[in-house]
C-alpha cells in the first residue's frame, strides 16, 4: 500500500513507531493510516478530520482497500473533530500523532488545544506547509523537543520538511528558527541539504530585499540568509577538497 504515499507522506510515515496507535489529524483521504495499517506497521489508527467531505473520501478509500485486506476496517476509526479534540477519550490510547499538509500556525493551535499531547511518551510527527519558523518557535516555547527534522522531495521537485517531536517540558529558543536547528544537524538530510539551503537563500534574499526597500526591520531573515550562504560555501569547499 506504499503506492498510496508520495515522498512527503512516506517521510512522515518513516517516523511512526512500529505497533503505534496513530492519530492522523487532517487525514483527508486517509492514505497515511491506511498504508501503515495495510503494511502491518501500526496496531490501530484514528483518521480524523474537521470536515465531512474528506472523511467521506477516507471512507471510500477504506472500503476499496478493505476489499483486499479483510479486517482493515476494524483497526481504523474515522473521527469528525477539530484537531485532536476528544481523541484522548478513546481506547486504545494514542501513541503517535501525525499532522501533515497544514500551515505551521494551525498545527501549533491544534497542539495547544490538546493538553494530552504534553506527555513524553507520545510522538508528534508534524509536516508544516507554511510558517515553519513560527511552529519551531512555538514548539520551543512550549517545551516540545524537535528530535529530528527530515527533508524530502516529491516527484515534482518540491522540498518539504517533517519534524519529529516529543514533549519534555523544557522550553528553549531555537538558534535558527527559519532554517531549523534539527534540520541542519540531521545527517540524513545530506543529499537534500544543498538544495534546501539554495532554495531558502533565494527566498530569504527576496524577503530581505523587499523589507529593506520598504524600510522594514529584517534582522532574523538577514541572519538566516547569511547562515544559509555560509553553509552553502562550506559545502562547496568541502566538495572541492574531496575531489
Ligand atoms: C491539505 S489536506 C492534507 C491531507 C493529508 N494530511 C496530507 O498531508 O496529504 C488538509 C486537511 O486538513 C483538514 N483540516 C483543516 N483544519 C483542520 C482541523 N482544525 N482539524 C482537523 N482537520 C483539519 C482539512 O479538512 C483537510 O482534509
């Protein structure tokens, strides 16, 4: 069933622990929980969405897959809810949570509204489409450690990032909220890091130019731009040394 998942969802899936009870928030088509259940990677899944339309499409996919995999429907529960609301009252208890394909601000709001995620035993797998820096700062302020942040690239060449987090209760301020501390430190990102930094430098360059032109403050973006350029230069030098 891995064919259901593109590189972005495969990357998120790679962080879900074996035998997990997964809550997939904003599940839409429910590809992620269905693929993980079908592959026997997880024990049970809650496929949750705030809207009826996506849940109807999840139900259709589920019925189609259940024809091939008897018993699938007994291991997944479709839930109409805002974020994680109410999911702490169900059994079996959630161990891993995926929130993919939403803005960073909405992801932070969903976590803020669910105090039960402030439990070090629960793994949070977050894939923000926008406002990544906002989410990283929010996680730091609220005592969630980012244990890994992995890059992935889909077939159309777009880069995405997936954060794997856990509540520790220790708040901190990220050093590089715009680029991602854990992302920069993660050796698994080696192959895609150059492309990511080049893309970020291009975007940040435009933002800094625009803000300078408008007389607006842009210290954070300037710092991130200079960090991205320094890292790119270092990568280039290392490559030449290795030749
Ligand atoms: C762009 S889709 C992402 C689908 C899938 N998670 C993925 O990454 O491919 C976003 C989904 O999130 C749902 N959604 C938006 N806000 C939500 C909320 N507050 N709680 C639960 N689901 C929400 C939408 O209805 C939609 O189905």
